[in-house]
């Protein structure tokens, strides 16, 4: 599970940096937060309690949700940007 958080964050940050869709910075930041939480959990795994693993997953979901809201807002404003360029 800890490696899943780590690998998911790496993939999320790398894919967002490669594609660079609107407001991709939030997704890169969310991926880096996931990587940091995964590294910390991996480093302290024997002593890590179930409480902290749940907290780390919750933090990851909050940042991932914020990145999705930012991306949705940018996608929602794309038609306006296209109309302004056409005029």
C-alpha cells in the first residue's frame, strides 16, 4: 500500500509534467505530496501506526481532489478562451 502511494504520486507528477494540460501545476504538486508521504511512510513503516497511514491517505485525497477541481475549472473555461482567440 505504501509503495502504491509512492508510485501513484510519481506517475501523477510525471504525467502532468509531460502533458501540461491547463493548471497542471496543481497535479504535479499533488503528486509530489504523495511521493513525500510515501517516502515518509516507507522510512518509518515498522513504527508507523494505522492512524498515520489513514491520515496520509486522507491528505493525499485532499490534494488530489484540489488538483481535480483546478483542472475541471480550467477545462470549463477552455471554450471561452477559444472564442476569444477566434474573434
